[in-house]
């Protein structure tokens, strides 16, 4: 689902093989698809907490870790328009950091006796909070640049 825009064929000699810079609209659409996937992944973890089952929660966190890695890869594969490269890289890096933080969190949650303890571990995890701020900051930059729509305040 990543953009794979490649420059067209040349006339006669060799065709360029570097990716073309996508239009602002195409980049924005790709970001919105990634944002939708991120929202769905977060919702699956929230749903797992509500089910009050440690095996379900552990499975959801493992899948969430994989989702974060996949989404970071999708962002890295994008060729952002001029001015969006930095925020795009920041968001991809933050999602990679999120996957790392979730791996650490999964180890700590493995020792929880129930979902309430697991929730406490999550709420007190400073790495997750730091990474959450990094993701939020990168999304704010991309929103301020007009590549993502404004999100309603909670």
C-alpha cells in the first residue's frame, strides 16, 4: 500500500530508476491510510484490555508490535514532498521506537497475574509515554504542514 511512483520511460537511452516525488494529494492519502491502520491497531489493543483476558492481551500486544514495525516500514518507503521529509522520518522513527517499547512492555506484562496488573504496567511505562509524545509531535508537524487533517481534541 506504499507509494511506488517510478519515473516514466525515457526516449531511447536508459530510463531513470529513481522514485518520482509524489503529489501532495497522493502523499496525504498514503499518510491517511497509515493513520487509519494505526487507529485500528490501537483499537485492537484497547479491545483486548476490555476482554479482561491476559492471553488475549498478550496476543494483541504482539500484533501491535508487528503493526508498528510494518507502519514504520510503510512510512520509510514513502517519498514525501519537499518539506515533509523530516516529519515523515520522525514519525517512522517514532513508530520503530514504539515497536521497541512494546517489546519491552511485553516482557514486563508477561509477569502480570491479571489484566489490571498489566494495565498498571502499561500506565506506568515511561518509554511508552515518551514514544507516544514523539508520535504525537510528528503527527502535529504533518498536520500543521497540511498533510493530515486536524484531529478533534479529546
